[in-house]
C-alpha cells in the first residue's frame, strides 16, 4: 500500500520537476540560472537531512512522515496557485522549489529508515530495489505526463497534480502501524543535539559507511551534470520542446525500470563493488553522449544508458548504506548518506552550470564525463556493501554496571577503564586488535578513547573511554552488536588469567 502510494506521489513530483525546469528556461535561459533549479531541489537535502535523521531516530517515524507529507502538500498547493496566476518569477520559482524540498529533506531519512520495518531483513535488498523500481516507474511516467500536460493543458497543470498526489501517501501512513516486535529501548529518547552529535560520530567511525559515502560522492557529483543541464540540452542543442524533454526523462526512468529486473543477476555476476564502478563508467558515457547530442536519436541513446547506470549505482550504494547501520542509528546514518548524495548533486549542479555558462554546454558535459572516469581508479580502494557480512543486532553481553546507589542519568562525564594483563611478547598484536575495538567505542557514543601501559609492570594495559553522561554509557550497553562481540573476543584472547577488569568512574562534584 505504501509502495503504491509513493509511486503515485513520485509521478506527481516528476511532473512538477519537468515543469519547473522547463518554466525556468522560459523565465531566464541563462545556463547557471537553469542549473539552480537542480540546486534548489538538492540543497535542502544537504542542509537538513542530518537534523531530520536525528528526528527519525528519537521520535515516532510514522508521525514524522505524516506531518512532513502534509506540509509538502500544503506548500505545493501554494506553489501551484502562484504558477496558475502567472505570479511566478525566477526568484520565487527557486524559493518555492527550495521550500518544497525542505519537506522532502525532513522526511527522507525516515522513509529510508522504515524500510526494515516493512520487510524481513532477508528481503531488504529486494525492498530497496523495489523502491528504486517505484521511483523509476514514476520517472518513466511522470516526465512524459509532465511534458504532455504542459503542452496540452498549460504550465500550471503539473504543479496542481503534484500538490494533490501526496494525499494517498498520507492516507497509507495513517492506516499503517509499526509492528509490535519493533519495540524501542527502555531508556528515554536522546536529546536532539546529542542525537545529532552521536550520529555524526557514528558515521565517522563506521568504516563500512565511510567507504559508501566516498563512492557515492564520486558518482553523484559527476552524474549531476546531465540532470542539471538536460533542459538546456533539449532546448538549445536539439531545438526540442517540453514534450521531448519529458520523453528523455521518461526514457531514463523506463531504462532504469528495465535494468532493475537484471540487478540481481548483475550483482551476482559482477559483485556490488564492480557493479558501481561499471555504472559510473556508463554514466560517463551517457554524459558524453548528451554533450554530443544534436538530434533526438543521440539524446535517446544517452538516456537509455543514463537510466540503467543510475539504478545500478543508486541501488547498490543505498543497500551498502543500509547494511552498514544498526537499527538504533539507522535514521541518522542514512541521513548522512542522503546529505552526501544531495550535497554532491548540489555542488555538481552548480559547478557544471557555471562551467556551461563560461565555456558552453558540450565542453562542460565532456569535462564531467572525464571526471567520472578518473574517479573510478581513485576510489577503488573503498569497497561497497562490506557491512553485509556483519551481524549488527544487539548483543547485550555487557553486564550492567554495579553501583552502591542510584545515579542521576545526566551526571557525567563517565570514564570507563578496562584493565588487561597480557604476555609482553604479544604487545603489538594486542594493541593492533585493541585499536580495532576503539572504533566500536567511539561509534557507539564515546567521545574520547585511549590506551595506556604500566611502565612498572610489563603486560599491564589500561583502556579508557569517555561518554558525556551515565545515560549515554547505559545506551552503549544496548548498542554493542554481535559483530562487536567478536572483535572484543579477539582482544580478550590475549588476556592472562581472569578478566579483564572493567571500572566505571563518574565526574566528581563537591556537595553543596
């Protein structure tokens, strides 16, 4: 039900997207100004996705989605009214495009994070692919309908369709209930600011997510070139109208849908990492063809390649981000991914628009194509979907701290020490293993970590890490995964005798 409703909504969104890009070519045909439409549609994701991700992890995701989608519908209705009344200007077009996308930015991490609530883990990759199919079905249908509506009914028609296309999504969300098995933590929810800091810290120390972000940036910053400049390619290079522009976008979507049915075979044949590299190369070929297009046939060929490469890269990267994240930080981690994705699209759109204004459309697109090809060997060391083999379910193997009295949740900072006694001959492999576990401590909420050795007794080491409060440390107990437990077991293998011994210390303040 939710998938169907979002497809309908996305069709309206793509109709509006085509109409807004085409409208700007009429209001101001300057390449940089036209590219700013793509910037306005991408920048809010860059600016607001991380705060939205924190919200998605600390509030009811369903309610957040209902409020966000309702706000999008109200704002889109006002936008449509301005276009219908011929009161729109280049500035107001960019402003409303930005405002509407703010709503999408607020809901994007929550939409990504609820996917595991809708399907079993074994079907997660298929569900992400199904979402991509839905997006590209709408991309195939929406642009063609948008171009048709603009030509037959008028420029305002796609804006009105978009305004009311969200109604089905709101109804579907109202009817849906989160499964009871997805119960939350018994601890109180994190505060907003702390949730953001913890999410960013987790992203920084999650190597599987970091690799995904690097590969995503290398793809999207160059793929954004043809998305930003396609309206001008259609109008200026090919001398086409809105129907051709909608057709090209529709072909991109249709090609993506067709390729989605081959994704599983491609992934098994090539592997996810090689598939992303090949998709990046294919995207560069499509961009070069758009640069050379002087007739519809060449542009259609470029669109077919662009659609296939887009879904292969986007689905693979999205799944890579999903499998790298445990449930407790899923919204924030995916928000970081969305931020990087749309930040790259925003920066790329502005760069390619400015370059096209200075040197022309074709040279700008060719530079983007060459840049994408160069990025492939430069980013090869960062692999995607490496987190798929890790069990990120909570381990709950840390014993509860022993205290003589109740501790205020906000009291802190908390210093945790772990004392090890090892054979001095194993010093180097022990430290190497311990530093791998340091990522776990920082990823789960520690803001500092260190290891110290006793100069008076060989083989005695003290590991330390700090959290902001007692409550933050209790959250660490719930965040340690089964994969982390394996890492800890490697470290404990070096321990001689019982132990290691863990101690909890809290920042002391004089009693008044």
